[in-house]
C-alpha cells in the first residue's frame, strides 16, 4: 500500500510551509495556494496537466503527479476532457492537495448546472483546493458518451462571475450567504489561434473583467499569432491584471499533428511544424525539441508569466523538457518529498 | 430560418436602425396595453414575438433577449448556448465545433457587432440566461421593467420635492 507521508525536511524552500493545508494568508493574495505565490513573487511558473485515471486507485493519481516533481508549480486536473468520462477533477484535486501539491481544479460547464458547480467549489475549497479553472467545455458529441445530455447552464465567463461572487461577496448566486467563502485563485482558458482571431483579445479582456486572475491557453504552435495577441493584451493593461500562461505541447509524430489539427476542434498547427516533424529522423524526439523551443520562445514574450505544458501520453518527459528549456532559471518547483511509491520500490 | 438569421448578422447595421425605430412604439403600446388590459393579451403577444423573431433570427424564446448586443445574432443558436462566445473550438473556416455545417454563431455575432453603431456592446460580460424565463416574452418583460423604472424615477422625484 502506498502512503502519503508528511515530510517537512526541505526547510529552505520558500513555499514549503505546511503542505497539505493552505499556506498562511498573505496580503494581496486571494488564495492561500502555492501557485498564486509563485506567480505573485514574479517567478516564471510552469503548469502541466494530468489525465485523471479510469480507476478508483488513488495511488495512480499520485504516480501521475509525481512524474512532474520539481518541474511543475501547479497541476491541472482535467474535468472529463474531450467529453470522456474519468475520475472527477474534484476528487483528483482533493487527493493532490492532501499531500501538498497545488492542483488546479478544472470545471467544465458541460456536465453540471450552477447548483452543482457552486457545491463543487465549496467542497473542493474545503478539501484544500486553491485554484479553479473555468471552462465552457467540449460538447458531449466529441466524447465517449455522445448520448448524454449537455448541460451548459453557465459558460466560462458566467462561471468566473460565479466564483468571484462566492469569494468576494461570500454568497451564492441566489444571494444566500456563505458562512465561509471559498478563497480560490480563479482562472480560465483562451484560444487565440482560431477565428475570430481579431476579437480574441477582447474576449480575453472579458474574462479578466469577469474575474480571471490567470489564463492558460490552448496549444500554441504559431508564435506570430501569440505575439500579436500578447502585444495587444499588454497595451490594454490586461497583463497587469492577470497572469498569462500560454500552452505548449509535444507532438509524437507528423501523423499525430495532422490527426490533431483535423480532428480536435480548436487545435491550430501550422504546416511548418508538420514539415519539420516529417523531415526529422526521430519524430518523437523532434516533437519534444519543438516543445522545448516553444517554451523558451514563450518566455521571451512581454507580458507572459509562465507556460502550461500539455504532454498527453508523454507526461514522463515533462521534467526533462522543462529542465532542458531552462525556463525555471534553476528554480526547483516544490514537490512533496515524502510520498513513496511502494509499487515501484 | 438559417439563411434569414445569417442575413440579419450580415446586415446588422440596417437591422439596428429598424430596431431602434420600432422599439419605442412597440414598448409604449405594450405598456399601455398592460395598463388597460393587464396580462390578457400576453399570450398573443408572446405568440407574435415568437413567430417574428423566430423567422428573422431563429429566436429560441429564452426570454432574456440580447440581440442588440450580439450583432443581431441570437446566441441561443450556439449549441453550447454560450452568452460570451465564441468557445475555443471554432474551426479554421469559422464554422461551429459541434455543427460543422453551420457558421459559428459567435463568429457571426462579432462580425455583426463590428458593423453596428455600438460595436462595444458585445464586449460586455453577459451573465448566463435565467432559464425560468424560457418561453416567455422578452418584449413584455422589457416594457414592464422600463415602466417600473419610470415610475420609480417619478416617485423619487416626488420624494425629493416633498423633502
Ligand atoms: S463554435 Fe461557436 S456556435 Fe459552435 S459551440 Fe462554439 S461558440 Fe457555439
């Protein structure tokens, strides 16, 4: 049996205080989580995501999270991504918070109405979750239960408004008072790479106005589009109000790239990337090299606060790629040192 | 009807002018009707609204009309009923993630809004629809709300005069 063990031996680390429960409150911080601390302290942050398992095995969650140790500041737990059924993101985040990780609870509006969502926010915060990512979500037709009823009672912007209402006004949307408000750091996603490209920055502003304090983007393989959007975001003052973490990814092969861009809605991969993969001898290694370069390029863009690494089915390479990119400037992201995977030892 | 709906988004400016022109008399007559007849005519009015807006905009009678703020494009035709769209799934050709044969409603909306006199209206945050209004008339609700605001203002003015 694998057990999480509390271990506070890393005394010199600035974010080590009391893992497993929120950090002490800090002036100017909305949450007591480590992710917000890293960002507000001005560090370039790295986030990644785990696909929740199709299982009741809590150790599997820890095993997947441990792959990122040292390289990732916060871990997104996807919420039925691609409209496929997996372990709930609330449960994954509760497990991860329990041993000190800083998970980001993804909430998709596809499966729950405003009653269920507000309940989940309270429940997750009660279990130590400090970050929430508001998503509209993919349609049910793209997943393994196309016959399910899509909910979409809220959209991502309304969900952000909801989080802010609960946190700042300590009440439900109905007006009913909360005895203790959820102190969560709120985020959302953007996709600057699909039409209407011109309006995407205005939509980003809408999200920031609605309460997004951090933003993660869809896969970015087209630096020109990202740069021009970021420039406008900086000019509008949006990067002063929200931390922006563009998303980068690894492509296993040119075939995967082609499949992704024609089958997964919202994924834009320029031909130049496909060609580069096709021309490479070892396509998988080339895909990782591209990812490393993208991280480095993203870091150079004005107004960017971090990077979100999506390495679906290549999670074990994330640490290596982050190290190779040098984006952490030698900083080691905090990770619980006490968890022992007895299945492997 | 899809073609008429798209026509409205494309010619949002003309629709806006017509809308600005017809809105006051419609609301004024509804307010008057409500005063003299109460809710006796609510059903036929709702029927009329449903059929005119239905034909022109594919209106879904959500009861929370935002047409004038969304480039004369009804957001309830978005399969995810997003009020602050578009989502991140729009296809490269501008078509919808869920219905590949349909133009993304929100691509049309931003396009429509850019032609209107108040293009910034679409940039305002719209909170999710109040589903309890589904099927009811947005016109009647708006007429009542405007009338109430007017009465409140009157009351406030009287209160100020007295004090
Ligand atoms: S692509 Fe457009 S119309 Fe389709 S679900 Fe997304 S926002 Fe709605």
